[in-house]
C-alpha cells in the first residue's frame, strides 16, 4: 500500500509527484514514467493532454481510480498489464497476463525475417511464414502488416494466448491472413505442414533455476510457460533445430530470438547440424547476440 495518503485537492502535477515518490520508495525502475502512464490511462488522456492540464485539480473519484491503478503497480504488476497495451513495431497490442509483454529487442527478429525474405528475388510461389509460440501475436502480426501477400501461420500452446493474438490480428486487420493453431511447437502442424520459407520463434529461454532470480514484474506476473526453457534454458532451441527442417522449404530459414550469451552454445549446435547449410547471428544495439538464423540445405 502507498505510505502516504494522496494530498487533498491535488492538481495533476501534485498527484504525479506523490505517486512518483511512492513508486520510487519501492525502487521501481522508472517511477516518474510509470506514474504518468497510469495517470494518463486512468483519466483517459494522452501525454499531451496531461501536460496541458498539470494545474487542474483532480476530483476525489478521479484520485480513487488512479490510486487503484497505483496500488496494482506497487504490487509489481507491470504497467502493460494494468493499461492492457504495449506498442511493438509501431502497432498497439492488446495484452492480458496470458501473454508475454512484447519486448523492443524482438523487433530485431522481425527485421531479420524481413531482410531474409527481401533477398528472395522473384518468389515462385506465395511466401509462407510460421511463428512458433506467438503469444500476443506481435511477431506474426508485424510480419503480416509488412508482407501483404504472405501467408502466415502462428502456433501457441495456450488457448488464452491465441485468443489475445487473434484479437490483435483483428485489430490490425490481418486476421484473414494468419492461421492460428493451438499446440506445442510443431504439434499442430502434424499432417498439414506446408513447407515454410521462414520459421520464426521467440521461445521460452530462461534456465529453470534462473526463473527465481528474475525481477518480480517478470517472475510473478508474466506467464511461466512463456519463460521456462527447461533446465539449461535450451529445451525449445533443441526441439526447434531438430524439427524445423521437416517444415522448411529447401533454403528456408529458421530465425530465433536468443537470451544473453546463448549463442556460445547455439551457434556450434547449428554448425554441427547436418540439415543446416548456413547461419549467422545478429547483435542488438549493445552488441549482444540477440537473433540467430540457420538456413536449411
Ligand atoms: N512471440 C511472442 C513474443 O515474442 C511470445 C514469446 C513467448 O511467449 N515466449 O513476445
């Protein structure tokens, strides 16, 4: 609970200062930004509207609504679950705690896929892309908006997550071009595999023992099955590397987001794999390996 009651007859500026102080007392990373985002959300404003009204006095009921949101954030609930939205690839995604919050790093995965597909000069047939473990649908939907003629498939083990992904696909008017299938990794494709030009995934990749060391926002609020990569964090990579070739066209690419330092193990795994002929890695702006790609023979 907040330590101090909100000031009476507070203006927006005063309530922000108060909320920032409450959040900072818990050592949250961006107390001012969180306070602003929650206040904007609770008042149905945008940021510009907030700054235009900094000296307006809030009504008791407006304060009460804001206090409820602040209370949730003080329990370490991520801002994105409280507001129900997160931007990714300049698109707004609807979120629930059934799906992982899309991360900015994952845009590098989308970029890599687009770059690889742009290198196919005159595709003989319709391009097909599969997103494994689609969660909010962020990768599949970003790709669908960029590739108006591609056929996109997306799988997820969670029916609840797929409902969120489908709602997002509708919201961005690409639902007629994405086929959503429920099941683990490639299981839903049994007997209906199509030969994909690209298979992409941001799989769960946290080693099980490390789950407890994550910040509470992730550990206590994001879906465990979207994070847990087994004992060494690599279970899904092993499965993807072993099973993807069966679902890729010749020369098709497997594109994977990876966790910090995992390329050290994964690149040799790809190089030693007889079904893959070529590979590369992409670093993020901090120079850390973030995406790996392997081309089928
Ligand atoms: N594909 C989704 C994302 O990148 C979900 C990933 C996951 O749940 N591991 O956000």
